[in-house]
C-alpha cells in the first residue's frame, strides 16, 4: 500500500517540476533526464533532487553526467542507473 502512495508522490513532484518553475525538463526517459535552470536563482541541488526523483520513479538512482552552460542557463544531464 505504501509503494503506490510513494509513486504517486514522486509523479506529482515530477509534474510540478516539469510544469512549473525551474529546473525545466528538456527531455526525459527511463534512462535519464536533462534539465535547464538559471544558476543565479536556482541551486544545482534543486536540479539534482528533480533528477533523483525522476530516476527513483523507475527504481533507479540519478548519476550526474555533466553540467554545461547555455548562455546564462545551466544544463544538467543525468543518467538513471
């Protein structure tokens, strides 16, 4: 009974992250996620948390592949392992 509630909570967090404010989801799959945010207003840890929640919804953990700059925005690429 606890697992479906946890999955629903993770799904809601992902929706809020993807539909709301930063970090914004550029692409996602069961194998990983790419996020974009402005480091002046959003800490890297926020993106790390969104990536972790995404990967955990697939029973995996997020692993940072790279942080890249796109103008004043930061891109985070994560792999789900």
